[in-house]
């Protein structure tokens, strides 16, 4: 009665939380320890990545320039009118808007090359250049412009501003490039909604695809290339849904067929589903109560860990084939020591994760500790009342099949073959260790559509961009100091660019000189250039008009909205980022910036990959510590030697699974390690069940272990065939590790509990 009341209370709590709304965390950075440095990096990376995720780029190509431009305009109209996106103003209009805004501050603006020449006392070079621009081939002569700027310093400044899309040129209000026999017109912007929301993805992509289909009918030969997070997310979501449906169907049909086929009735299946459902519900409720939220990774691995409880239910259900246990309470009494010890060792193993400084592992530990206990108590308190099964008249062939996995270790002829096979596995494992490598690259956590990757590469080639999201963070007391520091960093980046370390860079200081730099620019112009002499050379008798002495500030630029891209680079007061293109040597960049206070290289994907590797390494130590703590109850039950033998199958699986995976050339990642957590827990259960049985009951016990193994592989092993790397890694580790643990479990059969085997 007490357990029923507790389950009902838990169900009511979950119902209330569902109505209020359960918070699910999906950001991968929140998996990591919440220290100050990580929190700051998390916030900055999230801000930068959110902006990048919303952006999209389309390149519309056609042999005819007019057709390409018309198609681009039609696609823009579709996206804007449907409130699907905000299309960015690019091309000549944006350049004119920037020029108009800059004009009052022109006297304080210098291109970096001009400033270098003035510092070197080469003002005459600038004067001659201006004369060549006026009188040379294709030159121009605007008397009003020349009176304001006889050295044409302002046009030089505008032309030197860094452009993110270097191969694209303004063409009547749009950016375009003529290559590969086509005119390619750029259309870029930001998605209006959440690019990771399924409904936003479907609306955006469906509307776009429909309009592109109509335009290709209208303009034969039209090509539209696309890139952006929304396209990858939509393809990934669609692929994931299809994959989930397929693998889920295989798992469900296989598990149902297995249990119904083995027991020829629905009772064992329904009872095990009940135990698992209660375990998941209690684990979820405990996490919500303690943490107020649940991470999606915790749900994935927590549900998987709670699935260990199926072992307890199936082990009980299989005793129906034991004619010496005719009643449900006798069956429970027979399996209770084994499943109790299995639960204790598993709980000890996961309890150590509670002390880990990783939020996700603590959530997994709570989920598993509570969920496994709840499933266990459901088996113990409810299964004997719900079980109406009687010893069946069938099952002899099933028992013979299951016992065959035990007999291969007892038959002298087969035992030799087993040890030879085990020796071969060890040899292969040893060779695998020589090829063992790690791969925590966050970019491989999801499957990216090859077609979209090819289009992204083509867009980068045509537009001349790298597509990498790498930055230099500048952090100072205020905006002025940040701009000054950004100018220092820019000088270093210019040197590195000349050395081939990177292709380009652009930041707020390139567009808004610091006040100190503006004052220096005015002094350089005043001390090194003679406007009156230059006016005489130009044949203008009127004196030069003095430039306005207004100071350009970052706040003025952001408030004008003339350069909207700057708002993405200014994260807050005194905090700015410099965008890097084509970085080839991050180590050289880090070394060059090491001496600057308040400057840090930011590579969101690379940094997360590095920290995920640390997470994997520490998780392995925790798994090892969990295994050591499992020795305590096993030694209490079987003695030290017997406890080590019971632990041997799962330890062999822990060691051999990564080595055998490495044979296939696959690097070991954090998600492989998470699979090892289940391998350890389930492997100990298998060996414990074998150690608790006597010779007369071995066929029944081995049938239960066989059913446990097959249901586990149907639930998790099939994930090895997933196209998503993280899911595949988890499933492959389970597939190999569980098979090894199952095949070696009978080795624990010769271990005797203190006091002897149960009859």
C-alpha cells in the first residue's frame, strides 16, 4: 500500500509540473562544470552562436544577369512578405549609407596604410596618389569633394574597410560575382523565428523550396545554393525523425516479439513495461524536485540507465520455467538475493557520480539511483501480486538454447575453443589499443547532410569566405579602452595575416577608431600634409574647406543603425569581438596574443571540444572508482577472490569494447564513455545472476540473462546504426560491451556466495 501511495503522489507531482511546463535544457555547454570561467565562456559563446544560427545565405546563379537578379528579388519578397526572415541591406545602398554617416567625422578617419605613410613622413606619396586619381585614366574631378578632401583620404578610408564577403562586388544595390559562366547574386539575412524550432524550419524551407521550384520553371538553368543553421537543422530533424521511427520500430517490435514469443502471454511484457515506466517517472520527478529542470542528455542516458531495471523484471519472469517454484512468492524469493545485490552494486557505482563537478553527471546519477530503486521496488512489491503465470508445458528448447551459452565454458572441447576465442579477442584488443585515438569534436555530434555541406563549400568558394566561427574577445573597462585594445590586436593580426596564419579579420575598431586614434590621425594630417599646396596642384584657387572636428563614438554608430553588423560584435560595455576568417594556426594566434591583458581567442566549437575531452577523461576515472566501490558488496557476498571474478566480465567489456571500436578506425568520444557506464552496470548484473544460481537452475538463470541481453541490444545496440555520431557512439559501445559481458558472465558461475548457493 505504501508503494502504491508513493507512486500515485509521484504521478500527481509530475502531472502538476507538466501543466506548469517542464524546463528542458538542450545547450551542450551546460553539461560542463559551472565555474566562473565556463559561465562567462558559455554566455559569450551562446550570444555569438545564437546570432550565427539565425543567419542564412543564398546565392542565386544564372547565365543571364537580369534573370539572376530578378530571381533574387522574388525570393527576397517571398521571405519578407511571409514574415519568415529579415533580409540584410547589402551592396551599394549600404556603402552609401555608411559614407553618409561617416562624412561629418571624415577629418579623423584614416586608412591604416595612409596612417603608416604619414607616420613615415611620406605625405608627398599621398599627395601624388590623389593627383593620379584625379588626372589619371578613369579619374574623376569633383571640385566640391576636392575642396573638402584634397588628398582623397576619406575615399581611401572607405575603400579600406574590411568586407566579410571579399569576392562579391556591389552591383546596383546587390552584391554579386561573375564566375563559372554564371552571375551569382547574394541574398542574406536572419530567420525571423527560432531556427531550431521544427515549425519555423518547416515554414521557412517549404516556402523557399516552393518559390525556388516556380522560379526554375520560369528561368531555365537557374541555380540556388544555400547555407545556414536552419537548413542543416531541418535536414537533421527530418533525418532524425525518420531514423527514430525506423530504429524505434525495430526495437519495439523486436522486444515485444521476444517477450511474447518466450512467455507466450502478455503478462511479463506488461509487468516489465510498468516497472520501467514507474522508474522513469520517479527518476524524472526526483530531478525536477532537486534541480528544477532536466537536461536532454540526462533524459537520454537516464532513461537508458533505468532500462537496466528490465533485467530485474525479466529475471523474475523467467523463473516461471522453474517447476520447483510453482508460486509467485517462491519465484521472488529465489531471485531476490541476486537482483538485490545487482541493485546495490549499481547504486554504489552511480552514487560516486553525485560528487562529480559536472551538472549532467549529477542529474544522471539522481535519475538512475531513484529510477532503478523505483523499478526494483515495483518488481518486489507488485510482481508477485500481478503474476498469474503457471509453469508452462513448453520451454524445453528455450532452456537448452540458453544453457548452451553456459555449456561452452564447461565442455572440455568447447572450453578450449572459448579460451582461444578469448585470447584472440585480447590480442585484437591489444592491437586496437595501439590504434586507439580520441575524438571529441563537437562538430561530429550530429549528422550533416552531404548535399548541404557541398553547397556550403561552394558558397564559401564563390564568396571567398571561410565560414569558421572564430573570434578574438577584447574585454576592457569601457568602450574607448576596448577600441584602443582592439587597435593593438588588429596590428598583431595584420602581421599574422602577412605570415599566412589567417586570411582576414574585422572588428569594431576597424570601423570606429578610438578617440585617441582619431586625435592622432588629425595630428598626422596637420603635420604632414599641406592642403594649400595640394589645392594649387589641382588648379583650384579657392582655399580648402576645413574638416569638421567631430569625434566619432561607438555609441553614435550603434544608434545610427548604419552598420547593423557592429551590434553583433559589441557584446556589452567594453566587451567586443574581432571576427577571424581562414585561421590556419590557432596555436600561433594564441602565442601572439598571450601577453595582452583582456584579450582571449574564442573558438566556441574548439573550446567545447577541448572541454568535452576533459569531461570524457574525468568520467573514465569516475567509472574506475565506481568499479572499485562495487568490489565492496561483491566481496562481502562472495569473498575478495569471488567478488573480483564476478566483476571480471564487465571489466573485460570495459577494456575490450573501446579497443575493438578502435580497430574500425573510430575515435573514442565522451558518448562512448557514457555507453561504458551502462556496460559496467549491466555486466555486473549478468555475472551476479550467474553467481547466485546453482547447477540445477542454470538453464533458467541463463535464459533470463539471454533475454536481458537481447532486449538490451534491441533497445540500445540498434543505436549503433544511427547516422548521428553521438547516438551511434553510445549504441556501438553498448553493442560490443554487452555482448562481451554476456558471453563471459558464466565464468562467475563457479563462485559460491558465503553460506553456499541457494537451493
